[in-house]
C-alpha cells in the first residue's frame, strides 16, 4: 500500500484489515510467544538484534510480526536510527 495513487483512507483501511488478520494469524502468535519474553527481559533492545544473522524470509516475518505487535499494543516500538527500540507495553 505504497505509491502516490494510494489514498490515506486506503492505507488506513488496509492497516486495519491487516491488524485484524494478524490477531488471528498463527505465525503472529508463534513468533510473539518467543519474542515477548525476550523483549520483557531486555527493555529497549533493538529490533534488528532479534533477527541478526537470520535468513531474509525470517527477517521479513519478524518485521511483519513486530509491526503489528506495535499496532495491537502488544509491544511498543520507538524509532532508533534504522531500527526500533522494543519495549513491553507496560514498560513505556
């Protein structure tokens, strides 16, 4: 949903739809079961640290999950350079 022909409304609707999908996605649930305890134990860790050295398809899966975890309020992401600092929702 990028490009000049995509309206803000279309982006908003798409994000809302994908957020609803992510809540039920088994991949989202599986990754969050592993990532959330790591983030809780290491507040402020960089997102890029989580998938460092992983194949590209794993990195993309992690980006997807962490983006929607932020949208759903399960993790807070704060921009830090070319990555994000990650916090559990109760830590920020």
